C-alpha cells in the first residue's frame, strides 16, 4: 500500500461536520434510488406495459365482458383506462407499490449497511422519513406514468368516442377524459396505503423478497375477503376497497361516499403502518446489518 | 491534551436475555490517545462499540463521547466521530467512489478532490470506479477507513480493522492505522490480536466475557508479562526437562515436546547442556510473545484463578 499522501485527517483545516437536514438525507436516498436498475425498470414497465396491453385487448374480437367496462372497450377509448384501472387494482398496483417500498429498508439489512449509515451524524428518524418519502414519491410517479401511458395509448390506439356511464348515460368525450383522470387519481390514496404497508413489512421482516411479495399476497387476500358476502363492515376497512371508489363518478347521479370512506381508510392504514414501522426502527438494536 | 475525554464510559452494562454481553465496564480514553480494546471473540468489544455509536442502548451506566451523551445530545453525539463496526459494508452494485460520494452526501457533501485524497490515502485510487461487489475483503476494509476519514474525525473508531485480511493486507492496514495515529487523531482500536494492539496502541483495556480484566498502559502490561517461552523437541525430552529445571527454567510438557520459559541466556545455556549431554536438538522455536502469553492467561482465566493476581497495578474495573 502506498502511504505517501501527505494530508492527514486531523490537520487544522478540519471541516465542522453539521448534522444533515432531512432534505439532505432525502436527497441521499433519492440518489441511491436513481442508481438502482430496478427502479428504472419499474418506470419503464409502467410506461410500456399499458401500451402492449391496450394493443392486445384492442385486437381481441371478444372483449372481457365480465369485467367492469370490459364490454365497452371497442366502442370508446375511454373504457380501456377504466378496465385497466380495475384490473391493476387487483395486484398490479399493490405490486408496483411494493417493488421499491418493500425493499427500501430491508435492503439495508441485506447489504449490512445500517451500521454504515447510522455511524454518521444521521438519526434513525431522518432515515425513516427520507426512505418513506422516497418510496411514496416514487410510487406516485409510477402511478402517474402508468395512468398517463394507459390513457394516451387508449386514446391513440382506439379512439376518443364518448363513454357510456355505469347507469347507461352517455358521457361526452371531454368530460370522460376528466373523469378518467379523476378515477386514476382516486388510486393515489390506496397506493400510498399499500406503500406504507410495504414499508412496514420491509422494516419488520428485514427481507426484501418478503417486503415485496407480502403486500401483493395481502392484497389478494383482501380481494378474496371483499368477495365474501355478509362481511360488509369488514369490507369497508380493507385497503383494496378504496380502489373501487371511482365507480360513483360514472353514474348518472354521482355519489362521493365511497371516495371519502376510501380516503379515510387509506389514511388509517397509512398512519397505522407508518407508526408501527417508525417505532420498530427506532427501537431496534442494530446488531447485524 | 484536552480535559474532555474522547470516550468516558462508566459502568456500562448490556444484556441480551440471559447473556450479559457487557458487564459494568469502564473505559476512559483521553484525546490524542491511541487506545486498544482487546479481547477474544465474544468478549464484548463490539457490543461496547455499538453502544458508543448509538446502535444499541446500554441497560445501565453512562457514556460520553467527546463530552456528549446520547441521552442529552442525541445524534449530535457522533459529531467528530467516525469509524466502523465489524466489517464495513457498502452497496455492492455501486463503485467505491460512488459509495463514498453517497456517504459524504449525508455529511453535506465533499469536494471531488477530497474524495481523491482519501482514496489515495487508503490506496484505492486505481480501483475507485470498480463496483464494491468485486472488491476483496481488504479493499472493503480500506474503503471503510476512507469513509471514516471523509468525516475528518477527532475520534476514529476501528473495530478489528485487520480481521480477515491476508498477511500483506494486515501489514498494510497496520501501517495505515499507525500513520493515522501519528497524525494526532484519537484512535480507538478493537482487536483480538495482542500483537496488533502492542504495535499500535499506547493504552489498552482487555476484556473477557463482558468484563474488563485489565486496563492501563502497554508499557505497564509488558512489565508484568511472563518470560519468553520456547517450544523444544529433542531425542530425550525427559533428560532435557531435568536439565532445564536445574537451570531454573519453567518446564511444561506439550504435545510436541517441552515448553520452557525463562531468560534467554538460560535457554542458550540449556542448548549447550544438551549438546554436551549428547542429546540431539530437533526443534527450538519461540512460542507466543510474552504479552500474548499474558493475554491468554488473562482471557482464559476464570475469576478465581491466580493469573489475575499478576496484574496488581492494572486492576480490573
């Protein structure tokens, strides 16, 4: 080893290390995320996959009539984004929400880097909020790309004819576009809820695979539960139910009850999961990773 | 030397269930010192360092780092402190330089020239663009030192920096640590290697099964070390043992032959005696150094064994 460099670490020009702000830690986390091939891959999939799905479904002679808006996909390009939203809510959105969020804490355990981070002047709280904000920002970006790609592809590949509402009324093209954007926007709250759930599982399991897969499995379980009759009260509190709250926007007389309930349920899941995750991280003894 | 101690740990205790990993230890390190925490695996060294970095909380006792406490100052306790616990870990998919850049970002960033500087100090300049996943263990250890130096610390904490390195890596790492120590940094070095601590440190705390069994200077410890022992094999070990005992040498039987302990001139005379007696000498080699022998005595001793009495000046605390 060559030891000829003359500058020594404690010479008089010692820098005064200040405690980094949470924004600094957020920037650090975002830089790490940007360096990950997986995060770029998720964004690319969110951009390209909808185009492929729209092309395939549009080419099918038999539309998926048993799915909401399935029978209308050949008559209006605005039906396709609603069909896609309903389909994506079953597992695609929970999966997209979990790919980064389920890994973001656990990969520090996997790489053993908790000690590397926490032996600098950065608190666990700062790391927690930086990772949480990064995961939420990323997932909302993915949702936006997914929605924009779906809506654009549908309009370009199919058409922009007026849309038939859920109660049979005709919705003009311009209004339909606004309502579709609003419908996709209703997915923001449950996506944040699934992000929080994935973050909790990432902290608790310390295993990236579990952190990613478990929210998807839980999403499926919730879907199954919601299909069981006689448990309407429980169904209201499931995190998958808010994904259906847009239905009221497409009826003759719009109703917003499910939207407000969905927002409250999503907020409840988010607060509960983030609180549990925060406490778990704060109290953890960092002995391994 | 500043009045504020670099490390002032008093009666620290940490338990994991029934295991008392650290039992009321007191360690005080003055600024500018090069201090060793020595002990076999499981002695509690890393647990102590984890408490110092706030990775785990002590059950009882007080701990000040450069005058700050975790209780009162929180994360500000790590102002001026850098180092690594166990082997330093990085993101394997990123280059060494990118890893350092990211870590520096947590401290507000550093100029590119400073990155070049620390990479040169640890001799990783030529490999800085390679992914850390392809680094050898020694290179990752050196990158860990570089990451610590980026913080321009007043207290550098290194946990077993030579652990797992090949002989050349050990030599290089020791040279690096010595050089850093000579620059005026306070260095707290944990090791299970007496030779390493002896070469680098001024003062030492020796731990065993969670307790301190010695603290004091290396010089004082050296004075209390036993004489150098030699492993000796001959064509007649029984007769050799008699001759050695007649010269006042301490003789014990080993698997290979005999271990004799005593002044060097008496060992030399014993060899002459053997030749005069017609006994062929098949092997003569030094065993562990006196300090190593003392270390083994201390750390293999139970609280009731008399080896602890060797250390009346450096009393356990």
